[in-house]
C-alpha cells in the first residue's frame, strides 16, 4: 500500500501488489518474445509501455480496488523487460563469430540480469536531475501516462474501449497478413535489381505492417532522415561500388548488389552512426553534469535527516542500497569474465585484462546511464540511439584489447572478439534499462507513483526478461539462424546491430577493418551533423544523423516502409490535431500503430516455433510458387493499411469531445 496526498488529505492506494507483479510477468513473456523477434528481423524494437498499460487496465478493471498506480507498476515491469530485449543487438554476435553455437541459459541470464540491474541502479540518482528537475519532454512517458488516465476514467470509459478495440484489430490485421504471406498466396516481400549508370542497384521492400507501425511511432523527422540514408546508400554508394568492383563469375546481379552492400556500404553506415553517436554525446554532457549536481544536493538534504519530510512521490531507493548493489555487481561480473582467463591470449595477462575491463564497465556504465537517460527525455526511449552507444562501447573495449595484445591473429583474435562482445553485452544492458527507466519514472511522476516502488518493479522486470530472452533466442537460432554465422541459411535473421557490432570488434582486433570505408562514413556523418545543427538553429526542423546512418546501414527491404509509415503518421497527426478530441485521436493512432508491431511480431515468434517443431523452412506453404503473389500482395497490404487508418479516423471522429473543464488529478482516480 502507498499513501498519496490529495485534496482530501492522505489517501491509501494499492501500488506494488502481487497480482500486478504476476500480470506484469505474463505480459513480459509475450512482449519480450515479440521484441526479440522484431529486433532480430529489422534491427528495431518497440516500446511496450503503452500496450502493457492497455492490457493491464483491461484485466485489473475486474478488481474493484485496482488503481492507476497499480496499472503503472504493471507497465513498468513489462516495459523494463521489453526494453531489455535490445540485448539481442549484441548477444547473437557471439554466435556470428563462432564462439557460441547456442545460448547457454544460465550464463545468458546472468549477463542480461546483471547489466539490467546495473542500469536501474545507475539511473536512480538521475531521477531528480533528469525527470523532476528539468523540462525534458519525455514523449513516451507522457503518452503512457495519458493512456493510464484514459483507462482510469479521464475522457470516459468509452474511449478506453475504443483504444483496446483498435490495438486488437490492428494486431489481427498484421498477424493475418504475415500468416497469409507464409502460405505463399501473398508475397512477403518484393525486390528488383537492375543496372544503374555504370553500376547496379536494387529496389526492395518487405511487406511488413510492423514497419508501417514503426514509421508512425518514430515520426516524420526520423522517417525523412532514414529515407535520406536510403538514398545515399542505394542511389549513390551501391551503384558506385558495383561500378568499381567485379562480380564473381556466374553471380546474379541481385547477389552482386547484395554482396557489395554487405561488404562495403554497411561499413560506411557504421562510420556515420559512430560520428553521429559521438556528437550526440558531446551535445548533452553539459546538461547531464548540471543534473547530476542537482541530484547530489537533493540526496545530501535527505541524509541530513529531512528524508521523512519528502512526499512519497519523491522517495527513491536509498543511495546506500544503490551504491552497494553497483559495487557488489562487480563480483559476479569478475567471475563471468574469469571464464576467459584460461583462454589465450588473455591467459597471458588475466589479472590486468579483467581489472581494466571491470573498471571500464564501472566507469563507462555511469556515463552511458546518464547519456541514455537524457536521450530518452529528449526524444523518447524508442528513438534513442542506444545502438550508437553500443558501437562506442565495443570500440572502446576493442581498442583496449588491441593495445593489450598487439599482433594477435587467427583463433586468438576470435577469443578477444568474444571477450569484447561479452563486455559490451553487460554495458548494453546498462544502456537499455537506463534509457527506459527514466521514461517510466516520468510516467510515474504524472500519475503520483512512488519512485522506489517503480525502481523495485524495474528490477523485477529485468529479472523476468532475463529468464525469458535466452530460450527465445535459442528457438529463433535453431529455426532461422543468424546471417554471417557458420552454416547460416538463406532464411537466417539479419540481426543487423549484432552483425555491425561484431564486425567492428573483428575489424579492430583482426587489423583488417577497412578504415577507409569507416572514414567516408564519418565524413557523411559530419555533414549530417552540420545539416542537423543548421536546421535546428534556424528552427526549420531536424535531420537526426543517427537515423541517416541507420538508413545507410540497413537493407532497403527493412527501411523503405518506415518513411512511408512516418508520412502516414504525420498526416494522421495533423488530422488528429484538428479533431474534436485531439489527445484521444492521437493516442488512438499510437495504439493502432503499436498493434501492427505487436501482431506481426507475435506471429513471428509463433512461426519460429512451428519451424523448429516441423524442421521446415516453409511449414505453412500452400503453393510452391504464385506468379500473382507480389501484385496481389501489394494491393491487399495497401488496402489493409488504408482500412486501418480509415477505421482509426472514424473511431476518433465519433468519440465524444472532452469538456474543457473535465480535469481529474491522477491521485484522485481509482478505476473500477
């Protein structure tokens, strides 16, 4: 139970309850599975807070004593685990480089859990600095709070029904098309390679409704930036390098284009991402230092004996527990890294290597938690360039290992690459959870939640996610495998971030990284940074450099629909702003887009299970080939998206307008 001060005095409300924890754990299982699949397929994950909040409200409304704060705890648990699934941007790299053949369960659990718990602890002192002490917008945190308010009664029960119905319909549509595509009656993708100038290029797209949903959620600026990156990659870079490269004898033009893209263009994208990430970090160092200083002042006041005077909504986990947990976590980290101590070349300097690595994790963890937390406040957890932070982390540890063990070759290099990926996985857990943590704490602030209870819930979410992720990774590995891994199949998952991070580690430690390609990418990144700064200074918009880098690095099939989804989302948002209930209309669009991602992702996990059980790459195929699959598929796909947006507009238009004086403070709401 928690007590919250309202207009009528002190009011007791349920918050961190057993039923809320159980519900959060169940949602975690489903949404983490969906996020793992989507992340490995297209290199992007979706925010789980809003759909978790909707499901929580739909379930807990049957309990007469449920509260908005209890619903907030459920979404906090689920969002923590969903965010932690971004660990897939690193761990599959251990299979890609041939160090692992599967995912050892308890070892994987330990890596994920320790990194995630450290992320929670590192971000606790930042709450006052970056949540309550600043005017950062926290778009997703605010959106999640608004959804909770709708479910709690603000705007009426009718709006909540409409929102839940919308996410169900869009999930069914996305899963339905994905299922039809697996029967081969409709196409799952469309591609065409062709001569372009003196070289060649290709146009391709995956008929994925999840990509439309992703585009809607990331917004127009990110969509435009990704489209710019796509143009740079496929209109200039691919034609250029195909013109100056020679195809292998008998190689099809499509295979040649893809080979050039994988081995040349994606490293230019890596350079762009690296420069963009560094610039982003430099831009926010000043505000972070100011915020941390403010947090330390507030903590000193609490230590002086005035802590009991703090309202419940301002109480964090005690700083002693936070600091102690961080230091004690270094012990299991040391044991995990010690597994490499008997492996050459680390066995020649085990104590030095492990000591430097632990200090690296400890120090870089603090910096990364602050940076990713601030990024979440600026642009939201989904849009934050956490993968860019991962690139910097693997570059840092790889350079350290290269200095410690110069001239290493062959299998010895593989050992160092695996060690670098292992360290990066721990740091990545810190980055993803710190990024999500402050977003959830912003939601909590808006609904009068207790920070320390949310922080406990975040730790629980990390543990639930750590237990769930390894077996899902194993399932997908056995069903599909990963591109670049020994014995990879044509149907292997791209896992683009894991491939990029692994390639960077291999290039630095193996000495064969084409720094010229990285350098050209850095030049493009610098130009994008300059353009973005000019646009911001003149208040003419923005061109997020990291999104440009992702547009260069990711295959067109996985990016083309994102700008289209961003445009559709922008047009819908403009309409929503003119509707009679703008806030609800906007939220309904978010729920529709989220449903597209959830439906397709959940089907993907189900399909992976079918593949693993049948040992068939196409267990649902009804025909071997269908000449009309592409044109009919495009028509059905476009019609389904048009119908969903039309339905969303219709439902939002028919919703009752909210009276201007209809304002209910969150702490006075107890949903029934």
